[in-house]
C-alpha cells in the first residue's frame, strides 16, 4: 500500500512525541543508496555524522534528517513534518542533513536517542537501512509534497492544539505556518508544561507591529 492510499481523504492527525539522533529515511524520489561518508571533511555537518557507536553503521546513513523531525500520526502512519525538527539539525548540500552537536548530543540534547535504542521504538525512518538491518518493523515516513498538500491544514491545526517541544527549531516552524496556512504565529511558554511551547496565532495588530 502506498503512503498516499494509506493516508486517505479523512486523515486525522495525532502528534507523536518523539525524536532521535539519526535522520536516515529517503524521500519518495530520493536516491535509496547509502551515502558514502567523507572521513576527511572538516565541516561541522560532516563531523556530525562521521561515526557511530558501532563501526560501519554510518555507511548505512542516508542523512535525510527524517528521524530528527517530530512526527504526527495520520491514519496510523507517523508522518515526519517538514519544518518541525530538532534545533540542532543542520542542512548540508544536496538536501542532506547533519547534527551540529553530534559528538556531545546526549549531553546537550537529552531528548536524543542512540540509533540502537531508537530503532525498536519506531523512532527511525520506516525504510532506514540501519532499522531494517536490526529488524525494526515500524518507523516514520515522509510523503512527497503532493501527498502532504491536503494534509497541511489538519497537521498545522494539531500543532496549534497540542503545542510543540521547546527544543524544536523556531524559524522553520514559523515558516510552515506562513507558507501553508498564510498566518503568523508566536511561540510562547506553556505555563503547565515547562518543556513545551504554545503555538498562538498572532493578532492583526501584533502582526503589523502596532502597540
């Protein structure tokens, strides 16, 4: 069954509150082959994906960043929402991603998970090579733009209803509301959940900068 048919026309989103340390699912049209790692690169992005706890694991990584995104359940499928991701996720050339704090991620980003722990919980991508190798049966999916288009109103509505983790990157989240809902939102502290932020639509006066 394709992602599009599984989503259906009556999809209702439910926030799935997890993120982990390795984004390794390909897009619908992405090259599924593992990405060779440049061991001699000096960039922060490449350093962030050079090594793992088990030798050879990184050769399986396709660096798409999916598992560093928060997922929303739609008809039972955990959809990785573009723009809703960990603040330490960095973009690399050719649409790939890395981690700005990879070497110290478990200290500075305690919400992060090691791949070996994330895989059986479904925190990696559904077709992640590492997850497949260890026999994981669940994981996140990333539909293409056409499949996502009719889901955006419901996805954004769910984000507004539930709020977001305080550790998500702010600018991309604000941008998806501008692009897909045509509104400006503010992220404000949740008085009942210190690790969450509320997503509040900005009033017309506030959006125009009026007092």
